[in-house]
């Protein structure tokens, strides 16, 4: 099945009618992506989320704060008026 999807993608990429094909396939793609995410959501057991609530909160906060810190450092290091030691 994966090989078939790859071949169809390769054929579509070379087609002159790519925009028309994409426009025709888009509703089907959206339908299957919605079905996929609903199916994955239905497989989650809510009791496990409650059981691991603290690790989920800690990891989420670490990721969000780490992203804010690293993006802030990168933005300040690349600003023209940067006087930071790592700039």
C-alpha cells in the first residue's frame, strides 16, 4: 500500500493537471484525516491521562518554557542592537 501511495504521488507530481487533481482529492483527504484523528482520540483512555497528570503538566511546561527561552535567546542574539554575551 505504501508503494502504491508513493507511485501515485510520483505520477501526480509530474502531471500537468496537478492543481485540478489536488482540488478534486482535497475533500477526500480532509475526510480521511478527520477519521484518523477521531480514531486516535477514541483510543486514548482518560483514566491514564488522570493517572499521569503531573508528568504531563511538568513536561508540557518544560517544553513551552524551553521554547520561549530558546526562541527569545535566538531573537535577541540576532537583533541588530544585541549586547548579549552570546551574540
